[in-house]
C-alpha cells in the first residue's frame, strides 16, 4: 500500500507527462502551420502567386506582412494610375507604397507574380 506522499508524487508525474505530451503536440502543430505559411503553395498559406496589379484587398492580406492597412495602401497607390497599365512590374516597385520597404519586399518575392508583356509584344 502506498502512502499519501507516494500517491502525490505519482499524480505529479502523470500530470507532467500529460503536459509534456500537450507541449510536444503544440510545438509540432505550430511548426507545421508556420512551415506551410512560409512555403509558396502551402496548404495553410497561399495556393498560387498573387499579382499586386489586379489583386483585391482580401488576396493581398494573405501575403506575409500585409495587413488590411497595407493592402488598402497598395490598392490606393495603384488606383492613382491608368488602370490599363500595370503599376507594379517587379517586386521592388512595391516600395513606392507607403509602409512597404526592402525587408517587406524580400518577404513577398516568392508569392508575387507580374503578368507583364514585353515591350515588343
């Protein structure tokens, strides 16, 4: 027969094992979510590349480091120009938008697409 002290220790050990299992599950789950967000085409992230010349605010917000304010800033900036001509030809052109700098552009590169025809076409 176990005394109170031994029963208490056994219950602490069980609690620690349960908490350890939960912690391992959370670390693995968060790692999978984070990795799929970082990989273009990830199941949690973005299924296809986004063209900032034509994307709506909701699509732009799916990009890393782009929230509602930056998405609206991109749309406001591109609305200042002729809608028939692309405003953004390469990722670096997004730096013209207020609040978007070189670091943000680098994080966006893998997810951007620019369907711009060559001058001779």
